[in-house]
């Protein structure tokens, strides 16, 4: 029978969860009475009532602060209104699985546990109002169902079994219109030329495809998996402002001829990408594996990868960001023969948190809720994995309203002799980790489509719910198996699930897979669903037959499921799929991986005139300057993100050296994180990022992003010769010559900057369909062209690093910047090198990158971080105090009273200006040349800066 | 199920630092770092014991469930931080349930043998929910205290000041002040009733409290008391002083560069303040238990 136990806060204790929910409901403009919450356990068991009473008292409820209540029938709920949220059948429920295990540990039998939550609101609330509260604050209809009375089921619905029913699609005789229809209605998202290539393949084979073959092709050829746009051939025409073509360029393969090319050239020349002193190489594996790999020390390497998880996060932000971080961690685990994840990063782009709720398009989740949920997702997954989340950013812009961006990054540490992998003929295909369910089906193709307000319904099955502990257990086992040398290759099951993992590993050898061997979460999955499911927490290993038993035993010993589902190496290198001993699919690996027709794009760009900078107030009206400064500090894009940072464990693994919040009171915004991946040494890594979607010209936008990422790591003490960077392109669409032109220009900027800075790109990813169409109004919201640059640097001795908090009363304060209003890349590169040398020489006590808000905002942040004041005279700069342009650092010199310590030789193109001094008095003052001196207390600055996002 | 011993994951021998290793040039007590699904501070905890002069081995709970006698080979037991079983139901609850139902006697024998046990963060939550901490008190047995949700309702990562409260805890002996990081969502220490609260103080079982920067107790005020713990209690021990649990992470402050304000000091300290906790246990084993254990 099914027992229902509700666990509540005992006695008259406060219910913090209830209070927090009430607060969130109030944010949506609805005021309700006190809320009592309960955790619901539904236990299907043959155990006696007495036995279950023991479970309730000893296991489910805390004996000190909670009480357990039996719910045998629907309670009357007098004077209260009830909302209950239960997971839909088939949705991952980690708590239920753990509870089942614990009940068995108590020596009792149990068939199944399900969990839910109840909210009892004081007073009678109208049903319509309850529905609104449930949908906006408490539940996500994609994965959860809502009840307004207590759910006390007699029995759980049983799943249905599945009997093989092999399905074919007719493709050989279709005309163009019918091919396009098949692509659209089958959620294949393939273009007409691609559909025609597939048609030709089957015409030649003399048969029709099975559904699973078509699905495999669609997944493998999806934009998400193969990045066909960036690999296209492109003809670019550059026009002047009058529309006259002034330049033409051709790229045979856009990304290969720009971003990859710069790295290859840097590696060949050795310039900039060499580890000084060791004489050895720097880049060890670029653009071929899951992540880019660079040298850490003689024994180990570090790798870095950043992924996006935009569309799932738009529909189900919590699950979307959690599985985003879970997915990129598996990317690191699947790099080489597996790297150990050592740090996470996250960057979010969302609409402004005060966006008018009445104007929100149908089907769009409010940005404030999105942000709360994506933060919670990263928090819950990253913290549980024991990986410190050390760096990130948030960008607010209402163009991200319908299509928020969620970037998740992961850094790994890997022995240098484990970077290569190669599965061998005869190796067993072992799937390890989580079970396969219907979750996440069509994620790869979904991410290649644009969002509309009907997507939440149409693609609800594309949403994935993660279970971090399953991934953590799997990680523990994989790293042990790696160190014992038990497998020859490993790949993560990401987008496309088994189809892309096995397809990739068996690309040269072919593979034979028995789909009915794959362990399932529940009965009833069709063979094609098993093959393309994107259920989380799974990896695929190629295990030599003699090691299979050891891998299975090692896994079982830590409660991790590992299963042999086939082998690599078939005659003719074919992919062969069977179910119940019947062949359900057979494809040539060659066609699968090389049959995709190459795209040829035309692109147009306008030759840039010099971009306008946000030049700010030149005049020295003291009051206006002060008010502007306070307003800028409070601007969400600049305001303190401590609300987010404090929820992430950034100390786990013990390597933290420079934390995201720094200074004596731990409130200052660090430019980059520094950590020691190996506790027994002082060699470290710095991690930073840059993004400038507000810059309109795509070339300038890319340069600004790169420069910011570089500045961030240089500001803590990184040497530009030991920095590597990643690119993540998020474009609204690439559908015409202009949008393609913008993409090409950004790629060209990446090439130019990488070459001149001597900083190689080592990995990247793109997501090129990020616009939202409101199906009712047909209004399209396009995101700004967005390029996230993530930087990683190897630091020889972390004890030489500096932080951005002011250190000493009396220190000379200065600005380091390139000459001129529009510095070229060479001057920028020179500034970064000079800054790094100055820090290394010990001449710098604190250093802060000047970015959003310009010099005055950065100076204010240094005061806030330290509690010390600054007395500035910015008139010597000749530019406004809020001027935003590249290549600037604020520095506190290791010298007092306006003196400047001995500095490395200042190269051409770089200038060092003294602009004031550090004061003991806790205020920021500015003025010079007889101008009015403005004065603002650090208390006031802190309140403005910390108040906005102090949620 | 495999009987294979999980090979200990070992770091290189720690850097030799003055006073860090080998008080008597002799034995290095063996510390067992207990792992299970979701435990994630095992490596740095093991490293802290190594740095303190012990030697660490890592064992999955399943090996101990199969062969409880394995515990006899160790002189120190550590339940590290993390999210055992994902904090499902409540933090530490499921791990504690395993120990209560399968290993209670084994653990009791370990303590009776005079060997120290530490639970850090999630490990503290586990020890409290297995009844090992604070142990039978004020005439009550079973779980007499808990670690409830933080008052702010969510996980908090920040550094806190701590003050030692003397008492009988062998792990905090001689520690007056210490700065360590916390990172938890369920860290509010709550005794079941007034009698338990009093008995903890009177019995010298309150080992560590949250403090202001000047070393005074935090007085329940946020953020010095980061979670609303009753009487600012951050760590408690059992009646023997051998079993110790705390929410802050001493293993995350064994090197001076781990401190958030290390860039503000002229000369870096030779070691982090948390290392003293591990040295105390190693010293205790050497002195009190001796090499014959």
C-alpha cells in the first residue's frame, strides 16, 4: 500500500522556506498570509504501519526541529489554501531514490518512493490566484504537476512495456517540399541540401531509412554537434558607408581559416605560446578534443571548456543550468583519458530584473525568476560535485528576455601522458553512470532551432533534470579506472546521447550496439528513444575485453552502474544497431561523419568607422559626478553579485588563492580567480572572462571581449605569454548576408587579437539560433551578438599575485593605459605585457581592471573592497571619468606620496599616470585644476553598489 | 560485489615545513578518510593530516560495510565534507542511517580504544545524526541536537572568525582563535532543549564558537554568526573529547595563501590556522595512544 508522510517544521518554529516563498510571491505583486510548507513522501511498501512510523521518525523527520504527519485521506484544510507540487511520472527524483536505499538499509522492503512539496497558505485564496502563484513561483509545468488538494494515491500508475515495432520513413520518392516537411515535422532541423544528400544515400542503397537512422543523421549533422555554419565556406564583401564594396575576402572554412589558424601559426612560431623557462610547448591539444589542453607543469596539463545551455534554460531554468554545468563537467571528464574537474565558471545573460511583469510575452519566464533559478541550478549541481565555482558574470539586457544565455565552464587537471585516446577494434562499449530515460530527447536538434512561445509544450521532453550525485559517483569511478589504465577511450554522452558518443568513438572502426542492453529508468522506451536520449550523467568507455570485469567490479563497488552494450570494430566500419536481436539500423560511418554537404555562405560587412565610446561626463560638475557614480554603481550590470557568489562553494578542493570576493571584509570584486590545483605546490592558474555585447560593431565587440578577459587575468598577476582563451559565440541567427558578415568580422577580430597578443584560442563553441518569436504578435526579439571570451593562465608562483583591494594609506595611485583614444592592438598588447612585468617586479600593491563604468567606478570598487579612501585628480587624464575603453588598469604603487617605484621599462604606446593617492579617511574625492572637489563616503558607495542585487 | 581494496589516492609527500611533520621523528598515525557517494572534501582533508604528520588513506563506506574490521588498522577516523547522497531528505541523514544500522558497534569500539574521530561540515551533520555527537547527554540519548537550515534559508560560503572554548576536546586543545571558511546550507546548531544546551556548556563539550573579529562571541548576530546557531556554537565534542564535529572547514586553511586577506600581510605565515586541529589529533595519538595501537 502507499503511505503518505508529510514532514513539517516542529512546534511553532519559523518555517524559513515558507517565509522565503511568501517573499517571492510578494515580488510578483501578490500578497498572501503565512505559508506552512511540507515535504511529502509517498511510500509504496508492504511494511507495517509501525515500521513506517519508525521510518518517519528516524529517517524522514529531524527529531529536533521537525515532525512527521500521517496523511491517510485528504485533509479538510479549514481556512487554508493548499498548493501541492509533484514531479511528473518519469522525471528524475534523486530524493526518492536515496530514500528507497535508506529504507532498505533499515531492513525494510519498499517498492517505490515518490516525493513532493506542499504549501499551505493561511486564508482562503481564489483558485485563479492559486494557479497564478503555482505557475509563476512554485512549479514548472514542464516537469511538475500541480494539485490544489492533497494527493493521496491508492497506487502509482505502472509504466507500459515496449514491444519492438520497427519503423521506416519513406524518403526516396519525396520532392523538395515533402523533404522540407519531413525535416520540420520529424524535428530533424536539416536543410534541404542536407535532406537531399540523405535521399541520395538511400537511393543508392536501394532501401528506405529506419527512423533511428534518420534520427542519428539529424543528431550528428545538427548545428549543435557539428557547427556547420562556422565551418562553411564564406565570401565576404566589405562595403564602405556609402555601400561601395571596398574589400573582398574568401574563406574556405571560416573557423579553420581564422580562429584555428591563429593558434596554429602561434604554435608554429612559438611566439607567445611558450612556457618561458621550460623551453617546451604550451598548447598540447587544441580544437580536437572535448576541451583545449595546455601545459601546467612537467607532469600535468590543464584543460578548459565552456558550453552554452540556452534553450533548455529558457524553458526550465533550474534544470537547464544544472544540466549545463553537469554537461560541461562531463566534457572535462571526457577530455583525453579523463581530466579531474577542478573549477567551474558560469556566465548568465538575462533581461533586467525589474522588467514590467505586465508586458512579459506569453511563454516567457520573468528574468528575475530565470536568474534565481539558473543560479540555484549551478549552485546545487556544482556544490554537490565538489567543484568550486570560481568565476563568472551576469549581463542584463532586455534583448535576452525570451532567449537567455547560460554559459557553463569547467577546468580540469590531467596527467600529460593521458591526453591521447584511441578506441581499438574489439573493445567493449561500456555505458557508465546514470540510466537512460525519455528525458532530453531532441536536445541537439532543439538547440539548433529558434525559440517560440509554443516551445515549452512542444519540446518539454527536451528538458533534462540532473542528479549531481550520480555524476559525482561516476567521476570517482572513472578517475580510478583511468589511473588503473582500464580503458582506451572515453567520451561523454552530451547532445545526441549514445548516438553521438558511440558515433564519435567508432568513427574509424564502426560499432555494434545492442540497444536492449542499455539500462533504462523505466519500461516503455522505443529503440530510437534509447539511442538519442540525452539522459544525464552517462559516459561511454572503450574497454579492452580483458579489463571488462575489473571495470564492472570497480563500478559495482561504489554503487555505479556500468553495462556492456556492444563492441567497436565492424566489417566496413559500419554502425549497426539491434534491438531484441533484430537489426534496426545500419549506417556507413563514412557517410555519417563526412556526408554532410558543405555550406557556402555570402557575407556582407560595413567597414567600421571608429566606434563611439561611452565618454561620460567631461565636465567637472561635482554633484552630477557623484550622483552619476552612485547610479552607475547601482546599475545591475555593475552592482555587486555577492548574492550569487555567496551561494557557490568556491573553496572546496582547498586550492583557492584569490577568491571571487576579496579584501579584509570579503566584499571586493576580484578581477579573476586564482587557485592551486595541486595542494603541494605554489603553481597556480588564473581564470577570468570578458564579454561586451553592448558594443555594436562585431569586430570591436570581439576585441573588447578578448581584451577584457586578458585584462582580468593580467590584473591578478598572469603573464600574457601563459594565457590561453576560449570563444563562445551566441548569435541571434545566421540567416542572411548581414548576420553572416557580423560573424565573419568577429572571427577576423579573434584572429587579429590572438596573433598580436600572442594568446592562442584552444577551444570554442557556438550557438547561433538565439532569438525569440512571439507566435501571437510575430514580434521577434533578437539577442545582441554575444561573444564570451574565457581566459585561463598558468601562474608560476601564486604568492606573487595581487588583489584589487587598496592596501596602504599614503600609497601613490595611478593609471596604466595605452596611448591615444583608439589604441591599436599592438599598444594594447604592450600594456598587458608591461602590467604583468610590473606586478611580477613587486612594484604593484593592488591592481584593478577598468571596464564597465570607467575609471571612477573601478576606483570606487577598490575603495569598497578595502575600506581605504582615494584622493584623485582625474583632470590629468583628458577624458571623462566614466569613459569606457580598452587596455586600462588602475594600480596602487608600492611607494608613497606621489612617488613611483622603479618600474620595468615602459614600452612605446604605454603610459603611466599618477592620479592620486590612498587615504586613511574612508572617502573617495575627486577634483583638480581648481574644479569642484566631489566627495563621497565609502559607506555610501558600498550601499549603492551592494544594494541592487542584495536578494 | 568486489572485495578489492580501493587504492588510496595519494598526493606527493607534502612540502616539508618547519614544525609541520614528525614531532618525534617516529610513527605517522594512520588516518582513515571515509568516502561515499557525494563526499567531496576527502582529498584536502587527507592532505591536511599528511601535512600534520599523519598518513591518510581513503576508503569507500562500502568496503567498511563489507569488512568492518578494516577500521582497526587506523588510529584516526575522518568524515569529510561534501553532500553525502546529495543531502537527500536532510544533510548527512542517509549516510548516518547507514552507520547507525551497520557500523554503530564498530565506531563505538574505535572510540573506546581512545582513537579520535572528526566530522567536518557534512561529516559533522553525519555524526550528529548517528547520535555520536554530542553522545548521551543530560540523561538523554539518541539524537539530541541537530544542524538545521541556516536562518537565511540558503547555502552560504564565507570566512568566519572562531574562538576556542577550552573544554575537553582534544582536537581544539590550545586553539584560541582561528579563521576558517564555511560553506553550508544546513549548519544552524540546535540542541533539543534547554537541558541539553546547558549540559553541553557545563560538560565542556562546546569546543568552538563563531566570534567577532576581536574574538568575542558573535552573540547571534549575522554575519559573525553566519547561520543562527544557538549560543554561536560552531563545533562540539562528545563526553570523551575524542569525537569532534564542526561546520567550518579547517582543511581549507592549512596554507597561508588560502586565507582571503593573505595579500594584505607583509610576510606570509608558515602555515594556515586550521592545521592546528589536525596536528592536535596526530599529537594525541602519538602521546596518548602510543605506537602500540
